């Protein structure tokens, strides 16, 4: 497997970390003879960075909601297990 680099440094264990909006906005590219319009590149970088920021926020909010639902389910299961288990009525 080829070593993958980010910011001039190899990824830890060969796996990429999360790309941040700041990295997208500040990434610079070497000039080429028949290169692209730098203003268009910066505009695109800004759009990608904004979208990435929105997606990161959505992931954060969904993670919080997931944690809340897990806690509520655990609480419900605990309450339900106490109320619904008749003493000495099972096979076990």
C-alpha cells in the first residue's frame, strides 16, 4: 500500500484523518503553465469548506441525538425490566 500524505506529513497508520473546513480554505496548489483560474479555485474551496462545516455540524447534532435516544432507551429498559419481571415465574 502506498503511503498517503496530508500537509506534507504521512497519515498515522496510513489512514487519513478528517479534513477540516480550514484545511480546504487554506490549501494552496502549485502553479502550472496551463493552470486553472485561482479565483475559481478559491471560490470552489470556500463552497466545499462551507458544505463540510455544515456536514460536520449535522454529524455533531445527530451524535448528540443518538446519545440522548440511547440513554432514554436504557432508562426505559431498566424501568420495564423492573416492572414486568414477576418473581420466580420463569423457567430460569
